[in-house]
């Protein structure tokens, strides 16, 4: 595919500083995009109320990728070639971010993913950043929790073969769990959007696991959990950040009670900075922010702070400033970007019960 020209090289001409955002506002992962967008919007409102950047107001052009990588790539191209945005925020699902990254990199427009955890995303180039941890850490966290806290010896894995995130996370979990002396009995797979998981769950049940690792997205996981329980598979499930959505509990009912997942943030964090964010967000949108809202807010604030520090608001100068992000006070943890443009942060483990997730513990890198 042809790549966009390096539009990031020119300083902005307009009075308003325009950012771009690509989000899954509709489609199978819609709750990811809706939450992220609210977080981004809140950060921009706050920055504008405090005077904007270099005396100019900030605006954001948001494109919906319908939860599809092809749409994400097109939206990123539109942002850099037509809208000539100064930086891009997005996306959540790693497969979408992977599709966008080549466009941003070629255009020399910095891209900051709020929540994509697959390592390959930032390996796309030096203009690609993220404000979250990566899956080699996330997979380790749950493998360790499964071995040491849940005392599991034998587990099965059910992964989404259409998601770079799911494949990568399953692989790390399996490797770490085995290194810690556990045994992975079976790895089954599905494709995002499937509705019948009974064949895979039946195969898993035959191996008699003590737990099942399901690193998928909430919409699939909700159905998987229900069908597992219907088949008499009652052992706890474990997952990653992809479970994070209020929709998970609507879809799963009580089927995930007693299950665990790793995440970026817990609204139960007593830190006053986090509690202020939650109160402001609730006042604006009526619900408690999830991890995506928190990470969208953090990603936008990192970009805005870098714009302020940048020499001339060109892509290269904003890129340079983002790369220097250190001890940045995010609401989903303090952000320091390493030489690979990834944030080094702790993870939270949450337990599902009674239609909600409760904070269990924090695991540091
Ligand atoms: N980490 C997931 C991915 O890379 C996206 C995600 C982040 C989903 C946080 C939910 C919460 O695809």
C-alpha cells in the first residue's frame, strides 16, 4: 500500500490546534471507543479552560473505525493527509493500532495509543507511542497470580485468532505459566464475532482444567462464560484488559463470578487525583469511568503537555517532546516512556462478583 507523505513536517497554519482520534465508536468493541472518546474530550476541555497550548485552543477530529483494522487505517490516512492533524490518539484494539501506525509513521505525525498492549504496535516506528504497559508484562502478571495466589497447576487457554492482542497475550501467559511449573493442557481458538463456542469448551472440559485463560474482548468473553457454565465447566476464568467494560457483566450475568482479570486501573484507587477524575467524569457522563476512559484522558494529556513543550508544533518536535515523558501523573498510573516508547507501569488484578469488578491487588513491573 502507498503511504502518506510526511505532512507532519510543517507547523500548523490555523488558529486552532487540531488533534486526530481514531476510535471504535460502533461495532463489536464500541464500548472501548465511546469511553476513550469521553476521556479525550475531557482532557481537551480542561486544557482549553486552562488557556490551551501556546495561546491557542485545541480541537479534536474523531473518526469511527467500526471496530475494524481496514477502517482504522483509512481513518489514520484521512487524518494525516486531509485534516493535517498534529498528533493522533488511538486506538484501543491492537489490531487497529497496528493498521494505523504505518500511516502515522510515514506522515511523521506522532501517534499515541491509549490502550493497545501488543508489543508490535510501537515497534512500527519512532513516531508510535503508548501510555499503557505491554502484554509480556500483562501475561506474566496473570500467570504469576494463577500460580501463586490461585494455586493452579493445570489450565486451558481459549484465544481469539483474529486479534493480535489475544494471540500475543495467550502466548506469553502459556510460556510464563509453564516456566513457573504449571501445565497448559489445551489451547483452543475462536474468531472474534463467533457466537457458538461449545465445541472448543467441550474439548477444554475433557482435559479437566482448574482454570481457563481467555484473553479476549468483553463481547466474546461474555458469551463464552455463559456457554461454559451451561456445559458444566465451572472453574474460574482469567483474562486481561480486554474484559474491561460494563457490557461484560450484562452479557455474562453471573457466569464470571469468581473469575479474575488484569487491568490498567481500578476506580477503587483512593488516590485523590484518581478520585477527582472519577467525580468530574461522572458529573459529565453519568457513569464511572472504565480503564479506557482513564487511558484516553491520560493519552490526550500526554500529547497536550508535549505540544506545549515542543519547539514549533511540527510532528518531529512533538514527537521529541512525547519521547521525553517522565513521571507524568496519569489517572491510570504514573507514565514514564522507555526507549521503546512504551509506558512502564503496574497492573491491577480485579475479581468479578455480583455484576462488577472488585480490586484485589497491584503487581509492579
Ligand atoms: N489491550 C487491548 C489490546 O491491545 C485493548 C484494551 C485495553 C481493551 C484496555 C480493554 C481495556 O487490544
